[in-house]
């Protein structure tokens, strides 16, 4: 079951990337919409990763101890 979910997620990622390339070359309207969603999702993931890393740095403590 987990493998099926992972294969589905991989198919969505590959399909989204293909739509981004196709839209850059003047693809149909639906491909441009899928490309926009794909790029927005990538940006959200990138921002959340930055926020997560910042949160780790804040809670890291002083690095020493006694």
C-alpha cells in the first residue's frame, strides 16, 4: 500500500515537471495551469523548509553545557 502511494506521488511530480517544460514551450492552457500549481507547490515547500531550519537554529540552545 505504501509503495502505491509513493508511486502515485512520483507520478504527480514527474507529470508536474513535464507540464512545466511543456508550458515553457507554449503548451495548452491546462498544461500552463498545472505548471503554475507545480511551481507554487515547489515554492511553498522551499519556504517551509527554510522556516523549519530557522526553527531548529532557534531551539538549538547555547551549544554547551555543564
